C-alpha cells in the first residue's frame, strides 16, 4: 500500500468556493492512483501564488477562468501533465504552451444555460427590487417603498445573439419585451430566424431600455462599451453584464452611474474577481452586483465534476477524453 501511495498522482482542485467538488462525483474511481487536494478559498490568486501552491501537482482541475494559466505559470510547473477546465473552452489557458510542453488539456460538458436566469434576475432586481424589499422586511420595516417598473413592453437590446443571446431573446419575448440585437458578425437573416429585430450598435444603444451583453471577451470586444456608448443610452436605461467584465470600460461605467447618465447596472462579472472589498460598486445604490453566478448551478456542477473524474481516469488509462489540447 505504501508503494502504491508513493506512486499516486497529485491532483489539485482549484477554487471550489462552495466545497462541493468531492460530493458531486464518484472520486473513488481514481483510487489509489490519485491523491486529491481541494482549494476552497475565494481569493484572487496571483500568478506567483499559483506557481508556489501547485509545484508538486501532476493534475490541476480549474473552475472556469478563476485562475490564470499563462505561459509564465505553465513553464514554472514542471510536474504538470494534465490540466482540466470546466466547460469546453477557457481563454485563461495558454493552449500553445500546453501543446509545446506536452500537457494534455481536457474540458467538460455543461447543462442548459444557467446564465440566462441571472440575466433576468438582475433586470428584475433593478426594476422591482425584490431582494432589496426582502431585506427591508426581514429587518422589520413594516411595508413597501418601491414603485417598480414592469419590463413588459420595454426594449431589450442584446449585444450578441449566439447560444446565450438567443436564449435571452426567447425569455425576453416571453416577458413581452421587444428584442433587438447586434454584434460584429450578426446578420439580419439570423435575427429573423430568432424572431428579433436587427439594429446597428448605435441604434440599439439609443433605443434599448435594457442593454444585455452576451459576447465572448476578445480583442474586438474588450472595452466595447465606454463613455461614448453610455452617452448614446437613455438616461432611464439599464446595462446588464453576465459575460465578462472587461467588455465594459469600468471607469466609464462608474462615471456614467455617478452622473446618472444611465439608470443603473446589473453586473455578475468584473475586471478583477473576486471583486475587491473596497470597490465602488459595493456602495453604489444604482448597481446590483452578484459574484459571477452565471454558470454556478447545481445541474451544471453535477455535469462538470463527473466529467472531470472521467477525464482523469481516461488520462491515467492512456485514453484521454474531451481533449482540447493537443490538437
């Protein structure tokens, strides 16, 4: 038994904030070949932290993009042989370096579109203030203070009409909203297929009561919404971001909110995550913030972790599955 333990591969499970990784899959499939260590702290890990903490691990399991794996980190982890990310794509991994160093990268499946619920939850909190009124009642305040706004009949402007944007469009229509959409590659024909109106970016910003972002972060989309764009929006309009923080110019958004150039913002994603405790968003009354809950659902996690176990088992057996790299 001691000999078998000595040969066991060391596996790090990163950023398991809810401490559920070992409960949502059958990790016994990996015994005695793998020794698992779970990291639970919700902290912003620097690259040097990652290098220091993971020196002795052969296998690393990532939760989405909570920890970065650029070239400098990968090259400083000589024992790393298998890197697993939840989901089928992860922009925070330098895939080229993994390929050069012979590191196998695997992904997982997912369940449904849990981000859509957060998108509309943020809209409803901004307009009907459900959570705010809940907190008041729990604190002993006798009755209502909010005069809410119904989202029926309002215009929902979608930046992006891919899988998540299309799902948001359908929910918006179910709420009785008028839906318009734009992205760099979007065509009027695609909009017609989904049953929404095509608009230019500027026209969308001018007409929308809610602007919701459903784009992938890239060089083209970084800083896509800045001071100019906020200047086009209605003073009564809201912006919702459940995609990636840097798509919005953070300083421009804070300035727009402070100056009341827009009515408010609902944000599930931020430039720096976890959001610093002294960040201005935490004290602004026209911002609703949630801690990147978009993909954090029971059903999604129940898919992620069993797939991770299967990925490790397949790699150990020389038959890796769901490989992203090498290609």
